[in-house]
């Protein structure tokens, strides 16, 4: 019987495989997920600020995705409200500093392996890590290695939200190049980060600072008077707040180590302020961290002035408390930006293990620690760092901040400039957004990040 040569009927298998792989490579994340009828997202956050970012991203993905979503990973209470069942308590990862980390290394290795095993089993289309670069980068690197070693198919796309602070450290930019081996796309929250990351071979998008999402939801013009203080969910029956009270928001940090180190210093500073401000009242903000909550609750017995606890988890409650405060004392972190957006004059303080402080002094290449000062390249917000972070110095600066109108006005004016820097330009947003129907949604950093994820095509 006459036979037609097989080469005229079909492509060789190797050619077909290459063409199929090429076809797959041109498909977006959402197109690939459509094959499975759902988008599986493995998302990890290790601290309170990351829990907020992660929860907003999850919410935005649900708004934009044409497919049902399924989440797995590690997060806090806010991410769990969006549909995540955390593998273990997020607080297990919330450790800061270098020497402070050493006692927790074994636990970290156990949690890392547990997280990698869960990710592989979940078969995600995308993996998103939020901040906490020590754990996040190890996770992404070892997860990529696991897929490569076991030759697993459909390796997920890796996104990391919040670029590492390369601009703060000597030689920081030189370490960016290696990220492209295990991070497919980076979401930057500060201006100029995107450009530098791309120059070092890392795909990146400037989405804007997450605090802008809160600022856009609430009227942050400070018009409340102390006697109008109404914070839903709090009981003021035990507290009488006269109209001439001096109210200070106190924010000791979101990690247990921070609170344990900073709260005793803040306590002594408040004791020194009792004489110049006899009607002093403090609003102590408690992070959404069960360990911090417990520690602060146990520490209030010796607090020298009337104190009202402001529980975490409610952005409205937090900004209401900012609105009735005359000043704030905070541990360095994201909250410095939030206080600026609330136009609340503030003092930023920071202490760490003495070896960590020595390392910071040696490696840091910028003179400031708070983001507003770094971005504005000016000491708009007073900072009390390391040895300068002592009760007498904190009390002295806070007294000046409460009484010096020019000092207060300088921070309020600086806030207007800061907002402009933290928000992507209209042209930048227009060139970054590709998701159909996005124009019906109000711009937020998480909406821009979610749009980028869904339309992303891995090169």
C-alpha cells in the first residue's frame, strides 16, 4: 500500500513542543488561568503593614479578575477577611534586625520549608510576596529552584510587592541584579525605584505608596476638637477628656520586639511631659498583632498619664484618632507616612540591638530613617535615633512640637509635597494599565498592581 511520508502530515514532535511553548509564553496570567477555570494565588506577608497591602491587593484582584480566585499562603487578619486561610500565624515571621533574628533561624527554616511545600501542592498560577524581604526572597528563590530541580510544569509567575530599600544602603543597587533570577516583577512604592530596578535588569512598576489608599478613602483635614472625640467600638465611660486636653498619639511599633524596646522609653517620656502638660492624654495605637496586643495590655499598669487603647485593624479608627491628636510619637516605619498624610505633626524614634545600630551606622548612606524626610531630602519630621532616643530628649522635642507653630506648619506643608511624590503621574498610570474594564474602578496602588498581574506576560 502506498504510504504518504509522515513528514508531510505533521511537524516533528520537537518542533510542535517548541511552537506550543512559544504560544504558552505569549499568554497572559489570566489567559493561562482560564484553562483551569480559576486563578490560584499564593500570597505571603510577614508583618502588619504587609497584611494591609496584601489584603487590598486581594480585594483588587477579586474586582478585576474575570475568573474565580482561590488564595493560599501566609497572612494576618485583614488578608484572612479577604479569603486567605493562613498556614500559620503571620507573627511567626515578624522579626526585625540582624542579631535579633539569630535566635529564630531554626524556626524560620521550618516555616520556610512548610511554606514551599504548601505552595508546590497548591499549584498556583502566581506567587506574591509582600515586603519582609528576608523571608520573601528566600521563599521565591527556593521555590524557583524546587520547580527547576523537579522539572515541575507550569512554574508560577513570581511578584514581589515593595522593593528592597537599595537606595538606603552602601552597595544596595549592586545587589538588585540577582533578583531577576527569582523575581519576575517588582512592585515599587517609591518614585525612582522603578527606573533603577529596570536599569539593573529587574522588571518593575511604580504603583504608588499603599498609604495613599487610606488617604483617598478618608477626609484627612484635621478639624475635630478633643471634646468631639468619637471612636466607634471604644468605651470612654472611664475617661473624661476635657476640651483643653493635650492629646498625643503613641505608636510603639507593629512587631513585638519593637514594642518591647520602645514602649518603656515612650512611657518615661510621657512621665516627663506631665508637668508641662498636666492635662495630657495618650491614644496608644495597638497593631493587629496578638503578641503586641498582649504586651501593651500588660504594660499599661505603670503608664503615667490617662491612656486609651486604639485597636488595629480599622483604618477609620486609626485616622479618627490621628484627627483628634495634637502630635504623635512613633517608632520608625510606614506609620511616618500615614501621619504625614493625616497632617499630624510627629516625632519619629528608633532603637535596636546595639550591634544592629552599629551595622546601620556603617552601611547606611542616607542621613534620615523616616520616608518623608528621605523623599523630601530634608528633616521635616524630627528624628530621635539610637542613643538620642531617650526619654528626656523625646519629651523635649515633643514639647517643642506641641508649642512651636512654625515647626508644626513645616510638617503640614511638607505633607502636600510628599503626596505628589508618592502618586504615579497620570501619564504613567495610563501607560501601565491594560486590564479591560479598569476605567470603571477608582485608581489605587493595589488596583494598578492587580491590573499588572492579570495582564502580565512572562518573557
